[in-house]
């Protein structure tokens, strides 16, 4: 009987480590679970802001910045405008009409004709730039060579001689080609265009001289060219 006691004691002693070990397995399993991570909101983007070209008027420069959500105009901000009471009063009306029409096809505000016309030109340039960017981004088959070369069209500038519009090809930051998409059907314009293009390729900007005898076409050309350069930037 005395010999049986040590056997029982040893058996109990052998079970103690097992009893103590089991909870530690359960604890290790629970701490191995990954912590939950917060998800980010997909609708938090504020849109794409695009600057229109600066239009010089006798009242002062006019430039707008347009915010797009896809193709929709969600906001318009004046970056430059004449310091004049009639302009200050006209701007909210122009912005409200733009958001309603979703285009630059809006009425001129009475008493602020010059500012209104310049506003619409700068606005149209921003709309054209956004459309060109969206079209370029949607092209899935662009090769590395074609990605380095980018062609942008400036806005159509309506002059008393007729519409003027240019298309500019860039290789990186360099202007490599200029093409007239629209121009007045006039001998002086026909003679002036090669000179304007040559000066553009030389200057690499719209800061070029007006061609004598074709002032109206030259100014329209430079305005459309500058808009294309702004869109590229």
C-alpha cells in the first residue's frame, strides 16, 4: 500500500504541466488574428482643375480656372479679372450660367460685354483642354514612342476675317509641328501662316511677331497657339 502512493503522486505531477500548457496554445491562436484595417473612401476626389488661357482685354486680363468631375463642370474660379464694379457684378452671373449650361455657350452679361466675351474664350480653352486630356488618357494602345509625342488643338478663335484654330505637336516640352485647322480664306493669311509657324518653331512659344498685313489672323493664331501650350502645361 505504501508503494502505491508514490505512483499516484507522480501521475498527478505529470498532469500538471499538461494542464498549464493548454491555455498557452489558445492564447497564441487569438493573438495571431490580423487587425482590421480601415477602408478608404473612393468618392473623396475633389475633381480636376484646369486653367483657361489668359485673354488680354482693354479692361484688363481675364482668366478662369474650371474644376471638372469627369466631363461635368463643378466649379469655376476667376484667376484674373478687371478691377471694375461691372465685372465684379457680372462674374457670379457668368459662373452660374456656366454651371447651368455646362458649356461656354452662355449669354453675355449686359454692361460687361468685354469681360463676358473674354470669360467665354478662357472658359472654352479650359473645356477643350480637359476634353483633349480625357481623350489622351482613354487611349489604351499608345506605344512608348507615341506617348512621348502629344498633339493638342487650340480653341477656335473667331475673328472678323473668319475662324482661326491651330493644332500643335509636342515632343516632351518641345514644339515639333504646328498645323492650321481653320484659317480665313484670304491671300494675306495664306502668305502669313508659314511665317507664323516658322517663328513658333524658332521661339518655342506664342511670343512671336505679328505678320505685317495679317494682323487679325496673327493675333487669332497666337491666341489659339497659347491655349494649346497652356493645355500641354
